[in-house]
């Protein structure tokens, strides 16, 4: 009755919505924006997964998932894969880990440092670096009136990145990090989520 009155839906739609929540409630508490759930399972291949029911949008979840995966990968000394949606993200590892330890692995103050390490050397970083280097005329599209092929541009970008990879404060490198952390991901709001967990405003 409440669903029908509040949202102007018919009997069938209200029943479907209600059943969706009842089915979820069988296996776990229903996550909200303040009560977050981390759900674990083992697949048929023996891989261990942790699903973070974090309803904060893809850009926030992209940042959080990469950072959690980086720390877990380092602790397990094995590769951790990531899947991301608007409402959740999943970490999958071939080795066992305690689900209870996962939520507290990452702090707001460490997030940016962990993320910088996580994206360095990734295909995402290489791609964004090419764009930034091209915009700053360190990699040219045209030279002496001739258009350079995409393959040649990528080669020059790769060589430039090899030369600059230790210089994080070099303007083109710095701009690449900023672009990834603020446009591809949402570092600021990801830090807010972690800070709210630390303060107790949200809980896992």
C-alpha cells in the first residue's frame, strides 16, 4: 500500500519491488548509503570474491576498487581482479582472505597515495598520458607538414613516459594523475566515504 500510494505504482510493480527486497534479505541485510555490506563467496574455480555494496556511483567505486585491490594484491602477493558498477564493486583473488579484514584496509589519508601507485604503469595511465603529452605538444600529431601515424605517436609517447616515469611532479605527469583522479575517478568523494567510515557516520 505504501509503495502504491507514495510512488503511484500498480499492484504488480509493488509486489515485484517488495519481492526483490525480500529475496535480498534472505542472504544479507539490505545495504543503504549508511549501512554498507561486504558480501563474500567462493566460485566453482576456488577463487575468493568480496562484493562491496557501495551505492556511490561508478567514479567513486572505480577509485575505491582500485585502491582496495592494490592493497589486497600486495598482502596476498597475487593478482586481484576488479569489476565495477554504479552500486557495487567486486574484488576476486585466487587466494583466501578474511572478509572481516577487507573493510578496514584503506584509510582516507592514504587513498591518493595508494591510487597513484595503483594506476602507475596501467593502460589507463598510458592512454591518458598520451592525450596529455599531445595537448602539451610533447608528442606531435604533425611534423613539418606531415601527419604522423597513430603508431608513431604511441611509440613517441611510450619513450617519453619511460624517460619521465620517476618524475611525478613533471607537469605532463602531474596533469595525467590529476585527470585520472578527478575526471575518470572521483577521489574527493571516495575520500569522503572512507572518512565517514572512520568517523562512524557510516558502517560496514
